[in-house]
């Protein structure tokens, strides 16, 4: 399989200014990631008990996203840690944590094997208070309704989500290691469920109720080349969002071996279909965490700079962070390598006296010239 990269075939006239059959530029995958970092609290690497499952979302009312991390393994209970952000939007900082509360005490679910709990913040019902969706190690999925406030969440005892026609409902059970997210899979304005599993499939539960009273009637599966998609080395862990800027939701998944796989949507936004994957890179190297860590990804904007960043939870209990960096050739830093970058280079053509103030000098040779133009074209998608 190929890694995420961009290329374009173009024809240039002898002066290098006339372009024949120049395609419309677009984002070369929105995940253009720099080197790995480990997220810290109070200057020490965060290390939870067992397998970490991170997400980055608003927990309290201070307009700063906070770090929520699931933990647990084997006989160690599954719990949800909350690290409040006491930094800033562009520089998150964490000092200590507390456990999410359910039914008046620490939320606890049995963990076993390679998972404790898989937490995601959702707005499940109609009361405009954040709720907590948990995928569990035994393959079931629970919703914990917020009985506190939006700024100080506290949850009820939790309810197992069910699937089936009226009068024949059964608990959702995908065998083991439910990695559940809420997503509008078919773009009908109602939240659905996509659930990864130890079997490597992406289990889809379409909501036939309302957005605030979900009702799941049947289970289907994400499709790859007219067959059920199975993530290589199994233990799928999905992120579903538009990752290449084409207006269609794509699939990102972790797996058993610690890689991250990107499946571009070759169907429509209303009916996603997939045909092959690309390994996601960090700093030009395929992400491949060691010791079969069961990678569990979460895509976010970590520093509010408009770029997508990647968090990964894994066996070590750490939270791995890969921050988005500018696309090579994206002169105006708008997330797209396109004709605007070419025009910027032409407008700045000539000597570059101060490289820090001269983003058009892509190759850093002190001149904005044909070489920089070729750099843009080489990275055109």
C-alpha cells in the first residue's frame, strides 16, 4: 500500500509560466503530521493504567478543550480520566486529573484483555448537556446521560445501547473491544453509530429514530470493494470525517500492530464506500508503534491553528501526539497546494533577503524562482 503523498503531472512552456492542463489544486490529505510527542501533565508523561484511549473535547465551561482518557486492562477497572486544560487555546497544559463520575461515584466498567473503556463526548438527548459514550471491552456500548450541568458533568449509571426492531431489541454486542463513535454516517441529520471491533470490521448502526432519541434497527458494516471492510491485523478503532478535503467523510482506523490507516471515501457522503488504504505518516515515516499496542486514534485541532492533529492511545498508557505541519509547497498556508501558491511565487519573484519573511522561497536558497515553482508543482495533488 502507498503512503499518503501528493503528485501531479504538468507541462511547462520554456519560460515556466504557462501551464497546460493544470488540474485544480486541493488538499493533499489533511493529516500532514510532524514528529511524535508524548502529552504530559505537570511536566511528566501521562501514563494511565493499561491501554490509553484519548479524546480532546470541552469538559468544563472555560472555552478550552480538555483531555479525556480511557484506561484499563485485564483485571484493572476501566475508568475515564479528565485532565482539565489550564493552559491556553494554542498551548494546552495539564496538571492533574480526576475520574469522571457516574451514579455519584467514580465511573467504573470491567476491563479485560487489551481495553478498559473507550470514551467519546456526545450530545445524545435534547437537553444540551454533554453526555458520555463508552465502548466497552466486552463488545457492548453504553450511553451515560449527564444529570449534572454542561459545565460540571456528572452522569447516570449508564444504559446499554440496543439494536433491533420494536419488541425484539437486544444489546449491541460486537464480540469484543467496542470502539464506538457517534457520526452521521448517511448524512441525514441524525447521529448514527460506527463501532470498531476485535474482528477488524466497522459495525454501522443507522439511526431510524430522531437525533435526540436514537433508534437502531439493524447492524450493517462499512464496505470495501463490495465486501465488509476488515482493517489489517484487526482491532479496528475508527475516526470518521472528511480528511482529504473533498467533501466526503473518510475513515481513519487504528489496528492491533499500532499503525494508522487512512481509507479515502470513493462513494458519496451519504453512502460511504472504500477501496484500499494508505498508511499515515509522521515526519515522513509511517506511524508504527512498537509491541502490538492497539492504536486508538483521535483527530483534533490541538493548538487552534486550523491544522488537523492526531492523538493516539496505546498499550503503554501514554498519549501520543502528532501535530499537523504545513504542506510542503503550501506557500500561503491555507491547507491546499494550488494555483494561489503559484501566483504568490510569481508575485514575489526575485531575491529573498529575509527567509523568515519569505515563505515563497520554499527551498531556502535565497531566491524565489523557477525552482520554488517546481516545488509547488511536485506537491500538487
